């Protein structure tokens, strides 16, 4: 059970929750040395993580299936 943050109705139990991201930001991840361990090697070898870039969700809302369908059509246009 949850309250839809779009239409403010209480959704009955056993209805799936849908999350809609409202805001995202670009994120750059730094390189890290010796953090990934090889599991199948006898002496534990460590590899470097190269880092990289991606996106993070800053803000998202919980919506009911009806509002999710409406928002998906708006966002796809």
C-alpha cells in the first residue's frame, strides 16, 4: 500500500509501485586501484577499477499504474 505522489490516492495492497525519475545528473566516478579481487586465482590478484561516467537519479516519485501510463505517454512525446 502506498500513496500516489501524482494523484494523492491511496493505492490498495498488491498493486505494483512504479517509480518515475524527475531529475537526473551526470556523475563522474574516479579510478580506484586494487579494488576488484579475482576469485578463482590462488593468490588473490587485484585489478584496478577504471572509473568512468554515468547518470544518477536525483529525484523520483512513486506513482500508481494509471498515473504511470499517463506520465509515460507525456514523457515519450
